[in-house]
C-alpha cells in the first residue's frame, strides 16, 4: 500500500506539473498575443493549408509580377504570398476571414521587414471588392473558384489569376506549371488571363463583317465578305489581344471596348484592319 501511495503521489505530481506548465504556456501565449495555426484547421470557406514557399514563388513568376502590379491574395492565411509579392516590389493586399491569421500575417511581415508595405484585410472574400487587382492569387476549393469565376471574368482584360492546384471548371488555364517537390500534393499552379469580351457582330474595314463566338479565351466564327463566309480557326484572346486565322491570312489585333485595330498577314503582304461592334 505504501508503494502504491508513493506511485500515486509521484504521478499526481507529474500531472500537476504538466497542468501548471500548460497553463503557463497558454498564459504566455495570450500575453504575447501569439497565435500558431494548425494545418487543416477549419475556416469560413476552406480549411487552412499553407502554400509551399517554392510554389508561392512559382505562382508569382507565372503571373510575371512586377513593381507596377497590385497583387490581391484571397484567403491570405499567414500572409506569405502577400509578403513575397511586396518583396518583389509590388503592392499587395491579403483578404483573410480569421482575425487571428490577420494578426499573425502582420507579425510575419514585421519579421520580414515589410510590415509597413503590406495590407491585410479582415473580411469575407465574397464581399471584398478585388476588381482593382492586376494579379489575383488564391488557394481555394473548386466550388469557390466557380462562384468567383463570373466576378473574375468581369475584371479588366489582362488581369492575371493564379491558383494553387484547383481549377476554374471548364475555363481552361492559359498555362500550368509545377514545382519539383514530391513531399507535398500542393505543387501545381494554374494561370488564367482575363479575356476581353468580343462576342457579337463587328463591321470590318476595309470590307466585310466579322462574326465572333466566344468561350472564355477561345474564339470561333466567320468573316462574311462578298457573299462568302470564311470560317475562322485558331482564334484566341490573351487579355486585350486577339489572334485568328481565316483562309491563309492571320489576323492580330488590339481590343479597345467596341473597337479592334490590328494587322493581317498572308505571308507576303501585310494590311491594317479594324472592326467596330
């Protein structure tokens, strides 16, 4: 009985010490305003999983981020994408629903010496106006991407959108790249460039009518000239630039709202052309 009592007292002492240590740790965390997120923790729309830093770099490379860009990261988590973007000279804003993550992002930015250059908004990404972004980054689920897609397609033509892993349904990426890291499933980045809207009938100069059908960045249609219909092939839009072929002539042009201006070449001759909708 005496040994049992000693063992009980010993185990009780250890348990008491652990409780005191845990309480002290929690109090220290509270006092220091520290917050450590856990991978997979629940969020409003998605669980939190950090994007590997190598993929963050690759995503910004893919978007060709420059100091003239405004990068907005939807669901910015611990702030790493925003911090990396401002280190490249760009302006950057993170939108994050969890206020603890926002506070952590500012602490991480301070550690990296860029606290005065970043902005983190504690808010709902579905309510935040991100239309001013020239680069939009995200690591969200496919159904959320699809909910955001109509808003993204209304953004300024040429806006670059980069997603970690998840796609935009039947809107095919303009480019996809991966990092060489087998230790993570999150190693792929997809890029979309918001296309100008060209659906409709256009009056061409010097002559003819241009009929365009659009599905995201892909274009089909025909040129109606002198009573003949010439089918368009290879039609594609990259931001505000359009390219297509009709017969043996390749057309390129700059889209400016309801005006397209460009040149056409058949390999021998080059002419200027325009179209008004």
